[in-house]
C-alpha cells in the first residue's frame, strides 16, 4: 500500500520515465591548459625564445667542458695509474742532495732571532725518529739542544733527560743556527711548534719528521718523494700501530725493496730509513729477513742513531 503516488517528472511516448544525463562535476570552469593554438603563440614570444636559446647554449658549453675534463683525465691520471716503477730508469731516481750551509736558503732570511723548534712528547711513547733527525741536524747546523719536563708528568727516567746529548751551552744563543727543545709532557701524540709566535702546531711523529728532514735541504724528484712519503706512513701506521699480520707484510715489502738498493729508497739515506728503522726497533720484532738485517746494521753504524740506540738498551 502506497502512502503517496507521484507521476514521473518526464514522460516518454509510452508514459514511462526517461534516463537523465547527470553532470559529473558541480561547477564547470574553462580549461587552464593551453591548446595547440595557444602553444603556437607562445613559441612566437621573443622572451621565451631567448630563454630557450640561452639554455641550449649553456648545455652545449657544459658538454664541451665535460669532454675537456675527460680528455685531461686520460692524459694525466691514466699514465700514473698504469705506472710501473720497476720499469723506470733508476738513474733518474737518484736523489738530488743539496748540502745547505745555513737555514736562510730554506726558510728565508731571519730577523736575527734564533729559530726555535719546540717539541712536546710523552715519555711513555718516545719519538725515536725525531731524536735521530736531531742528530742529522746537528751534523749540518749549530744546534742549541735542551730537554725539559712538564708538570703534567712525573718520574721521568734519567736517560730521557740526556736523550739529546750533553750539549755545550757555554756559548751565546747568537752563535747557534737552530734551537731544539724537547719537553716531556702528557700529550696524546707529539706536537711541534717552529717560530712559536706565528705558527700553529704540527701534530704526529710522521708529520714532525717530515718537517725536520726538510730542514736538511735535500731535494728529490716526484717519484722518489712519493715513495719516501709512502714508507713513512707505512712505518707509523702499520709497523708501529698495526697488527702482527700487517707488520709481517711490511717486513716482506721492506726486504724486497732492500734487495734492489742499499737503502729503502735509492742509494742514499732518506727519511724513510730513519722512520722505518725506529719503528722497526720499537716494534720489538724477534728476527729480520736477510736484507732487512743487513740494512739494520747499516743504520746502527751511523752516528745519528746513537742516541736512539741508547734509549733502546
């Protein structure tokens, strides 16, 4: 039973209802996207055309720069990567050594004030290589040497007080070319200052050793310098601080290198020999291969290692 009866709102010929096409949206708005005609008008806009031209030119220049860089990488980096040092003529690897009579030619003219090197080091980790380099500096310059103990450490062994030798302090400071002061102090790693007023400190035994050896005025070609620098890092980070497996690998490499030359790099003593020898002795290795054993004896015959040997006893 129906309460209300309504007639259809629309009637067809048969008196029935008609299907209506309902809208799909509440409000109709014009399309904001440009049509084909609008895009054609935009292409004719001078400002847009200039912008596109600039973009095309910039991309072209970037591709050209990339091609130049790729070419340089092939001509510069690739030969170095494929370089076999064993095939180089060893006559060009002989170090060019210049004996310098004074420090002015290395560091420039001084203002009449003694150049002072001040090194802070922990007595628990004696930087033997720096003591050996002190010996080399004394062979070339008049060095005023002194040792002090900072209040941060106590009970410094007596042999560390004389680790730089007795020295002769009777002369005036003006008669010396270089001051070398070692301070036993509670520091994590060796620290050095040179020309204290205007220089930041240099940290790490390897970095200080590089600086001190540079004061000797010995020049090397690029290949030799790279080999020396690599051996210094190997001595500090692998021989001194590495595992037993790393130390064994260093010994094998060192034995191989000494089979070709009397010293680690070439025919003369370099910084690589100084740092490696000291690291090797501090590592307390029981036995050495034949070439390494011969090289160790050669080092110990040099006067610059005398002070380091006394500390090892």
